[in-house]
């Protein structure tokens, strides 16, 4: 008995040592870069952004198809950025999207910076709760206010500021720089970005990488610390909605059958909520946790560095919150439920719509199979809802020169010394995926520190960008577009 206990104690000690070694052996490379803080005319920059925010470029819809506001924005940009419009080739694609080409000196794969001109509407009745009106273009309290300030006109204007600035210094890029500003990102990008990507493809354009909106910098995302975390999207989840329909002969409610159309459908929806697609760590997630590990408390560090053993525990912790749960699995969200016409009439038809955000690694076909198997009821018709759907994207590499370049540019313009940079999967869709045929390297990132208040203003009230963050953005694009004159970033352990 004593020997067994001794053996057990020995095994436990070895295990603890292995886990400890794992925890402290994980050296996450840090890119050492020289700070890059060129002086900027922030007052003029913020006025230009504010003027662009004052034009309500709501995504066109069948009910409101006018593109007038976009043409207004085009004219404004032309006036605001004369050098860009003098030196770059510019074409209007799909009626209102803008594609610019800044010709490089060499014949090498270019870079494409994407942003979108369109904005989401302001919910009726909420305008009064904005500190400054959403479409007034106000610079106040150290920020530029208005719908689109974060999503995504700041990025669009900051890219143009950077190019204008470099043109003033007679800089010419080594390889082509493409600027692609879609006009329907908020309603899928199926016109603008898709048309621009197709155009480039027809012309045989090859890209080094694409950078679009997506991740950002957040505080407090790493448990127990305030270490800032910059997440760069290397993939995006898929999207599909399924319609479930149960039919019944109907009739008088005084003589109901044992199972009505409503009961049958309710059961199906409940089953889908109970039996969700399984959760799992993707390679992207493992890398994110690996990069976070050195910055958390010692015990958490041991846990995060030994996922081979602790994955079930970490998974349990992550699935406790909807936001982190959604990063682990294909999500199931019943969003519509319709049936019945009167309290004493049996419904002849009950219909529900369930929206799924498809995890990278799953497929829409797999979701359909899962739904059929889970419901297991021939009395319910299942069909893919017309309209928008997309498979999960491919995963772009993070051990990659393009990723390293984005990371180095970010570090050089960021005041946070402890900044952790990691790949992640964006849960919402972006225009980036439409460029997949032109390069396997699609990255999604806005160099902005998103406080909880700013995050809430995304598609919400009081959308704004602090001036310091806008400066960071412009410097970031400047650094990214500058020809590689400085010594390349050095990787250190
Ligand atoms: Zn956006």
C-alpha cells in the first residue's frame, strides 16, 4: 500500500513538474520595434472625418435604393484628399464602391486595404439619447462623434490620410497598394466587395495580403489582468438560417389531435437548443490561449499552458458565458416563430427560423445533417432560408510575414508596452472573405482600443472614436504602407 502511495506521489510530482515546465517554457515571441509617432495635424484630420460622418451613407436596400449619399461622399473625399485623387488610379465599381490603385515601383504582389463606406441606421426613437446627433459630424470631448466613427469610416478616412501623407513626402510604394471601399458591407458585401474582387481576378491581380476591419484592442479580455489584447482575425465563422415548417390539417380547437403543428415545432426547437453542436478548441483558439498564458496569474498560466490535460476544464469555463461559448461551437439561435390565427382554431402551419453561426471546421451541410438527426421528425420540413449564407472561411496563417508586418506596425504606434497580439476567429462577417480567391492571407483588424463603452456604441448609441485612437489608426496605416526602409522587425524570445 505504501509503495502504491509512494508511486502515486511520484507520478503526481512528475505531472506537476511537467505542467510547470510547460507553463514557463512557453516563450511567446515578442516583436521588438522602434516607436513610430510622427506628428499629425489631428485637428484637420478629425474635421475631415467629421465631415464624412455627416453624410448618412446608409446601406442601400430595396426599400431605399438611392446611392445619392454615396456620390456625395465620393465628392467630399475627392476634395479632401487631392493628392490621392491626383496620383492613384480610381474606379467606381458596382455603382458606388471605390477601388483605388497606387502603383508600385516593382512587379510584386500588392497589398489591399479594405474598408466600407456604408453605415447601419440609427434605431428610430434612440436619436435623442445620443450626446451629439448621429449624423452631425461633431468633434467634441476629445472624440469624433457619429454613426460610422468606428464602423467603418474612421478606417476608410485613416487609410486615405496615410496615403495622402506619404504622397506629400514623395513616397512611392514598392508593390501596388489597392484601396477597396465597398458600399454594402453591412448588408453582405455581395455587390461591392464581390464585384471588386471579381474585377481584380479578371485582371490577373495577385495580392500579398488583405487587411480589413475585424479584431481590435481590448482591456480585461485576459482574466485577472488589465493587459491589453489585440486580436487579429484570421478567419470568420459561417452563417446560415434554416426554416422549419410543421403542417397539420387544422380544424376546431375543441377536438385537437395529440400533437398539433405548434407542439411539433416547439418540440423540434427545444431539441435543437438542448442538443447543440459540440464545442471544441480550434488551432486558432489554442494559439490565442498560448499567447495569453504568460500574462495571467501563475495558476491560470499552468492551466492554459497544459491544454492537453486541462482542455475540458477550460472548455467548461468558456462555455459558461454566451460570448466565449460562441467561440467554441456552431451556435444555435431560434430567431423567428410564427403560427396560428385565432385562439380557437388549430394552426395548419407553424414556422420557425433558426440562425446558425458555423464554426470554422464545420460546414453548412453538417449543420443540416445535425438538425435533421436531432429533430428526427418526418413531419417537419427543413430548408435553407433564401438570402444570405456563407460557409466558414479558410484560416489565414499567423506564423507569416504579413501577420508579422501588421503586428510590428501596431506595436510601433501603440503606447502599451505589454500589448499581447494574437490571432482569433471573428464571429461577424466582413468584406475580407470576398477576396479569398486573390490571396490566402486575409486579416481583419482595426488598431483601436475598444473600451466597453466604445464597444457598446458599435451599431449602438453614441458611436465615436477618441482622437488618440484615430491618431493611432493613421500612424498604423502610415507605418504599414511605408516602404521597408527601417530594419525588419526582429523576433525575440
Ligand atoms: Zn463594419
